[in-house]
C-alpha cells in the first residue's frame, strides 16, 4: 500500500487484512458420501459457527469450532440432505 499526502511524496505501509467473515471453499464429497468443505479466514482462538439453511432465510447452527489455525475442514454430518446452503460466522 502506498499512501500519498501533501507533505510527503509517498509512504509505504505493511497491512495484514483479517476478514470479518470466514470463507467457505474447496467443496467436495467424501468417500462416505458426506459433503465436506474448508473454512478459511477464521481467527485463531475465536469460535467459528457453521450454519446451514435450505432456503437462505432460516439458518441453523450445525457446528462450532475454535480453530488452532486460520483454516480447517468441515464435514457435514447430515447425509440425507439433497441440498442446503452453508455459511461460517465468527462469534463476537
């Protein structure tokens, strides 16, 4: 990042960006026919809640995790669902 102002030509800064919402990526099916994905962008030591919905209106917490790294896998325990949506949120 380079910042310009009227007094100095430029100043360089190093920024570390920590997302407020974890991202879900790398979806796949396990050999046991369970849906799995990776959660990234969590904050070490902060609880991440995995929520599921069938209609994008009603969300139900299906798992919590307090990761020791910023990335971790999640396996959906429900094998009888044809479709549902997922999101990950950090507990305040």
